[in-house]
């Protein structure tokens, strides 16, 4: 299995800009024909997002940007993107440090950091 690891200089809170940076990195990495491309932890919101994670609007926008990014990368190899995922359970912490697998133009499986 060939895996490409992206080094992306993200900007905290710049969802659209970070998505563009990720897409550019994926385009470059795709030339090596990897089976999987992996972005850094919390690459979509930028790290460390701190108090932005308390803003439900920011979290909602990040999910929309994640879906748009998946659509934009529909022709790319699968991409694992770090983001903050809401906890639907209602117990415990409100968010998970997570990674989503973008494949075939859609957001697929989501993996939570333990």
C-alpha cells in the first residue's frame, strides 16, 4: 500500500483556505498514485482551534466545507482529513478529534481519536 502524508500549513479558523490548501496538496500527492492520502490532525479547522470549537456555527460550517471538499476531490485517491466531529450521543464531550475518509466525492467513514 502506498500512502502519501501531506504537510499542510493550515490557518486556524480559515476553513475555506484550509480546504484549498488540502486540495492543492492532494493534487500534488495524487501524481505519485498513492492508495491513500493522509492530512494532519485537525487540518480542516486548523490547529489548535481552541475556542472556535465552542462555536456551533463554526462546527456546522466545517462540516459543510468537508462535504464540499469531498465533492471537489471526487477524482482523487481516498483522503483522510482531520476535523472536529460533533458527538451525537449527548453524553461526554461535545466534539471528537476525528478524521473523515473522503472517497468517490463523498464523506465516508469517520474515525474518532481515542
